[in-house]
């Protein structure tokens, strides 16, 4: 073994496939005493310690006891400029935007402010074990420069974009179809494909963009390879009624985006709480993805996402926190709330499906499963160490657990930022809890 290799010994768990497609048993790989080998920021090999140890003469091995190594979490929908308004009281979506969100986003005209918040935001993601996120900026292009500069300094795989918004918002937050297109293009040229960064064309949602702006957004989405499109869809009943009023010629909410060529692979729609069967079918056939944002859907009173319906239609689904509408940066807490959302619908969310949603499922919804999501050889070494003794209660609960699935389930219900002992991005330790 060369001295470029780093070895991490612990229990190790990663997803291999969607449990809905292959069954629970075939969906994961687990090593009770495993080793993860990392070389030049990538996964070299994962396996049982008994098999790998003989090959590791001269390699220093980091050992974690009472811990579980998993791939880094993937957050498929979050707003970095809303970090400071998380936990804002009392409103549903449209009033919440006007009361809290728009005033907070106005401050991002100042690049120094944007840089401060980007730093706080990325630290918070890493404290929670999230190594990749699809991120809204604000309408200001400097908000995206500040974000990408901070992400680049940490060598993170991140996706972000400037908000496009040319109506139904305060003057200080609007662009025009032409300026939005030009500013986005400038950012794409500067950042898309640079290191591990990717750009997302980001119309906020249908009500805040004119047809002219959505048309140009669709054109831009088609102009560069591997570009993302990131927006909101069918989150809240009053929002849906408003879209109907604003776009009377369209069949429904999704059709507004579809009409403007804003669907397809790498198009990611946050929420999709109130979609009809035809819309689900259309998402699946275009290869578009939904971001399921449990803490946000509950906090903003939006409704209950039907994960099972999306599975039946074959829609790609990732997990999102949607901070600041969402109430936690922790994907473990998102899974806690996701489980309850399924319970309220008389449905189940198995621990292995939860693991899949937070890791490989997120990677698949972002078409990044060739780079991240599990420990296949050659993928980015983005991984986390979860501590079974993070809190007295978790520790005591783990002592009662008799199976991996029981332990994993308790982690998703009781876990949060305290559970994440260490976070690695491209093989480098970027967060240490202690
Ligand atoms: N719809 C349009 N903008 C937003 C936003 O900032 N947050 C959420 N949750 N939904 C939105
Ligand atoms: Zn959102």
C-alpha cells in the first residue's frame, strides 16, 4: 500500500440500491468491523477488517468504537440565505415569504454579509454530516459568488444558483428576464464544473417569474451540459390556487415548468406535496426529481408528502431540509419527521429506505450517483462518523438494540448534529465534534 492511503476502521454501512426496487436485504452492505480505504480523496476499497488488514502493512488506521461510518448526507433542497430566519413563527408559505424571507434575502446585496452567512451555513451543514447540497442563493449574483468561494475553500461538492424572480416580490429583490439570464450565464461560466461545483438555474417558483423569464430560464437550462434546474412545486394549497390564476392556459402547476422546458434530468422540484397522478407520471417520464422536505412541510403546514405514490410512479426522490422553512439542518431529524409523515398516512418508512433517501437516493435524484452516495471504488470520499454514544439517551437505547436496523432506526429518530462525530469531504476531515 502506498502512503497516500488512509484507513478508517469502524462499523460501516452504505446503500447499494433503492429498497423499493430490490428489497431491503439487497439494498445495503454492512461490515460490523469494517475498513474504508481512501486514496487521493476517493474511495479505494471498503470491506471487512479481517480481509483488508493483511494488506495494510505500514498504513495508519484510524479506529472509531461504538460508531457507524456512512456516506455523507445529501440535502437536495436548502436556502443558505434563510439560515438566520430558521424557526420564524406563525405563518404558512405565502405570508412567511413576505414576512420573514424577502426582508432577510434583501441583505444579500452586500457580499460581505453573504460571505459571513455562507460560512455559518457550510459549517452547520458539515456539523450535521451533510457533504453535498442543492442550494438556493438570492437574486443577487454576489450571493452565489460568496457561496461558491466558501464551498471551494473546503473542496465540497455543492450545487447552487442565483434566484430568478421578476415579479410579485419587493423591488429590491427582483431582476428582469434579460438581467437574470445574463447574470446566471456569467455565474455558470465562472463556477459550473469548477472542481466539485455545479450550477443550478434557479427560478424561485412560478408565481415570481413571468412567462418571459421562465422561457429564458428554459433556454439557459438547455445551453450547458450537466446544468441543474432548481425550483419549488405544489407545496401549499394557496400557492397552487395562485398559480392556476396566473397561468390559466396551463394544465396544472408542473405544466407551467414543462411548457418552458424546465423539466428533465437534473431538474429538481422541492416539495410536490399536492401532485396529481398525471403530474407524477410526467415527472417520472422526464427524469425530473422531487425533494421531500419533511420538517418544512410540517412547520409551514403545507401537507403530507406521499413517498409511496412517488415510488409507484418511479419518480426520483431525494431528501431536503428546506432551511429556513425547514427547522433543522440535520438529515437525521428530517428522517425522524419523514417517518411521522408516513405514519400519519398509515404507511411505513423503513430504516434502510431512510438511509437510501439521505445518501444514494439523493445522489440518484441529482444524477451524481457516479460520484457520491455510497462507497463504490472511485467515488468521492465524502463520509461521516456517527457516534452511538452521542447522548446518554441514545447510548442507553443502543444498548437495548438487537439488530442493525433497530440501531439505524433509533439513530434516525434520536439523532441530530450531536450524533455526527466527524465529517470528511474528499478524504479530508472538515468537521470534528470534539
Ligand atoms: N416557495 C417559493 N419560495 C420559497 C421558499 O423560499 N421556501 C419555501 N419553502 N417555499 C418557497
Ligand atoms: Zn425551499
